[in-house]
């Protein structure tokens, strides 16, 4: 499997395309603009070993993996510190999939958003929830999330329920746990994707996190 082609988001330039300030869709989540704009570069060997040895704990409370020959366990708070984020109670994967076991992408999505809940996303009078019916702002956010927080290469002609929940939360300034979203996506990859034609996501975020492990005194190798 290859690495997913991650994109660093130039938020000011993206906003200029539609003459709109895009920061308002991200700055309600502490640390998210910096994560999207400034985390770049990766160490491929680190990422491959990370995914080859990754274990996700119950309720996505921690991740465990090998790094530089040692097993490391990071709890969600550790991951948040290393990525410059803050935890939040709301978990988008739980909103959509309930307590379904991974891989979640192949499961029925439980909670569809109402027309009122997605009024910011789709053009007035839209008959279908498809990319061509997104507003200009929602279209940019949706495409950006496909290359960053919710990496997707295929199925460009449709928008899943999870892909609606994410831009809706961003554009309506709903706080959610970015760390949980990242861990949930990683979990789906290791359970469903190792033999599939898919790519390892988050290489840049993982490499940045691993490079800063010494900055979090609680992120220590297991005995």
C-alpha cells in the first residue's frame, strides 16, 4: 500500500477563490487551522511501521504501535498534545455509525442529517445531495477534507453521511473531537484496508506526532 497524497491547506488562498474567509470554519476547534496549514513532510518508514504494528484500544481511548524498536502507547490526550489539538466529547464516527465495530465504511450509516441540518451545505432547491449541488463554500470544504481529515480517493460522484457530518460541523462551528476522527479512520485502515487497494492516510500528521513524542512526558515507551 502507498501513502495517501496529503495536502497542506493554504486557507487564505482558498478563501480568495470564493472571496470568503475560510478560517471561520476551522478556528472554533483549537489547533485545527495550524494542523491543516502547517504540518508537512513525513518519514515513510515511520509511517509504514506505525500502521503495520498499530493497535487501537477499546472505545478508541488509546493507540499502541512500535516506534524505533520499542512499543509505545498514546492515549487520546497524548495524541492531542502532540498534534496541538484539544479533545472534545463529540465524536462524529459515533454520531454516524453508533457503536458499530470497524470497518465502519462498509456498515450502514445510522444517522442521516435532515434538510434543515444541511441547509448551509447545499444550494437552495437542491434535489440531490451530490457534490455538484454543494454551495461554493461547502464545495471547497468538502474537497479539502477529502485530502486531509477524511481522506478519500474514490466515489467522487457522491457524498456519504459522514462526509456531510464533517463539513456541517465545520461550517456550523460545532465542536467535535478531531483526535477521535483520526483514530477511527486509522482503525478502519488496519482492519479493512491492509489487503485492499487503498493508501495509508495521515502520513504527515503521524510523522509530526512521532517526532514530538519526547515533548509529551506521558508518551513513553511501554516497559
